[in-house]
């Protein structure tokens, strides 16, 4: 298979030259080009990019930060930095960020193709080494944390319904991790009876791999969502350290495309670890002054941690509540755009909790369910495909298929 290369370069001429050079090689395929650094990570997964040719002066993102993000998020994707000068400082920074090579422009054909070849072969060895039997890599995977500094604002409601929705509609392996280590409640909200919780991992931590991890997960039968449930007793919480959380998230990435993390409002170190490891943080807020005040502080903290605006998305819950604060007031007060809205629906939300059935399943046609489904499409990077009707049709179609499946099992295949 040819190496799939993405050209990310500020100069149009340079992109054309590189494309010409690379297209001469039968074992290299240029899959796309861009001049916008902010676009690069989003292209890697869908285009199955093996190597990014990254101009150090690309606009839209700092090339070093971008390199670090790519190599962490896509360990089997290589980055070659191209630069107008051999600047030792930047070279060192690039290598530390995980770049595979640093080439100085103007580039010669053999130098460039030689570098791509070498890196591609090395990455191929990494892929087969990590994956027994040389299976296709299931990465990229996406970790999404639902966080709010405020309790009772709807984090678990969002995490549970989002997890179920992703499991159903993406057709990809999806897992929900309850990091409310003292008072986790997603098992109640999903009405599942876990045999084991996150606490059971501790004595087996050294052997923990993707296979062993499965034995700690509980399946939600209606959606196929896997759940790592919080400890049954609050005193176990202390045994779950930052290291444990890191290891769990890392191992889950090997098998799960979507990892949804429900967090407590207290910003303990394990919560911060999850936020650090997340590709996306859904920062949940509400139309009340206390929530807004706390959200502002959380946003400032995340900016200090250098989380990008792409990573931290503000979600307004109970957005239609009539409380004398408008959506515009919120955006202005927080100086941050709101990405998604969830309307208030006490009847549906509360019945759903009481009955242990997520409302995206029990009341799929309601606005509150549709608002979560829209967030799921955003997480999948398929926002443009979202229309409530399409989503419903897809759901009904899969239900029909499921029924047909059962009929076929019962009565033999269709005549
Ligand atoms: N949009 C909403 N409309 C109505 N009730 C909601 C909404 N969001 C959350 N709730 C209710 O608020 C309560 C607290 O939500 P929960 O998800 O447990 O909050 P958190 O996890 O942030 O502490 C639950 O009873 C939930 O059903
Ligand atoms: Mg909660």
C-alpha cells in the first residue's frame, strides 16, 4: 500500500511543487493538501493519513503544538517538518514534539521521498508490533469529557445520553467512564448491574491491556454501550490515582473509538488528568449566576492550561429556561461562544432517570433528545449530516434491520 501523505503548507507554489515531486512515486499517494493548520488534525482520521508534511510557518496553528497533538492523538501517523532554515532551537522543539524528520527547504526529490519511505516503513512496524496479528488500527479514537464546576447541572444526564447515542449511531465501539469516584450514578441512570467496578482494576493494573479491560466493563444491552462503573463505596475513591486514570484511558483508546467521561464537579487531580487526555471537553453551564461565575473561572483555568477553543466547547443546559438571563448575556459574560444548547424538559429528564432508561432511547422525538443527538454528530465530526429527521430515519432503519434480523433468525432468511 502506498504511503498516504497530507501536504500542509502555507505557499500555494510549494504545495504544487511538492505534489508534483511526490506524484512521480508509485509508492506515495498525496491524499489532500491544506494551507490551514487548524484543519490538519481533522483530516488525518477520515483520510487515513500516514504522513503529514508540515510547513513550520503554516498559519492557523503553531506547527510544534500541532505536531505534538498529531503524534499523541495518532501514534501511527508520522510528521515531517519542513522549514526555510536549519534553526537548531526549532529543530529540537520539533523532535521533542514527536516529529519524525526535519527537512530544510528547498527540498530535493530523493531527500523527501527517502524520508517518507523510511518513516512509513518504521510506522508500519510500529502498527504490527502494537496490534497482534497485524489487524487494522482502530485508532483514531476520541475522548470526550463532560465537565462542569457546578454540581447538578446535568453532566451525567449529558454523558449517559451522549454515550448511548454515539454507541447507537456511530456503529463504533463506545465506552462511558464514570469518574465520579465517590458518588457515581451512571449505573443507576442506565439501570445496569455491574459485576465489577473501576476499583477492581487496581490489583491488576500491571497486567492491564485491552483484553483484560473488557472484564471490568458492563454492557448496556439496549445500546451496546460499554460502561466502566464507579466504585460502589466512596472510600475506594482514594485508590484511584492519576496514574490509574491515565492507564485506563490509554488502554481504552486501543479498542474504543469513542470514550465518554463523566466527571465530578470537584476539580481533583484525576478529573484534571481526564481533561488533559481529552480531545474534546463539553463544558456544561446553565442560566444562573452561580453556574456562570464558576464557568468563567473554569474557562480561565482551561485557557491557562492552553486548551484550545476547539477542544473546549461550551454547552448550555436548560437553555430555554425563563430566568431573566439571555443566551447573548451568557456569551458576553463568558466571552466565549456556545456550541450547543440543551432545552429544559423536566418531565422527560426526570422520568428517564427514575426509570433508568436514557431519554435518547425512550423519547427520541423530543427536543431534548434531538439536542443530544446533535452533540453526538458534532463529536463524530459529521455535524453537517445532522438533521433531526435523518437521525430518526437512521434510528428507525436500524430498528427495522434489528427486527428483520430477529425474524430471519426465527423464520430462516427471507424468501
Ligand atoms: N435539560 C434538563 N431538563 C430537565 N431536567 C434536567 C436537565 N438536565 C438535567 N436535568 C436534571 O437535573 C438533575 C441533575 O442532573 P445530573 O446529570 O445528575 O447533574 P450532574 O451530573 O451535573 O450533577 C437530574 O435529575 C436531571 O434529570
Ligand atoms: Mg453527575
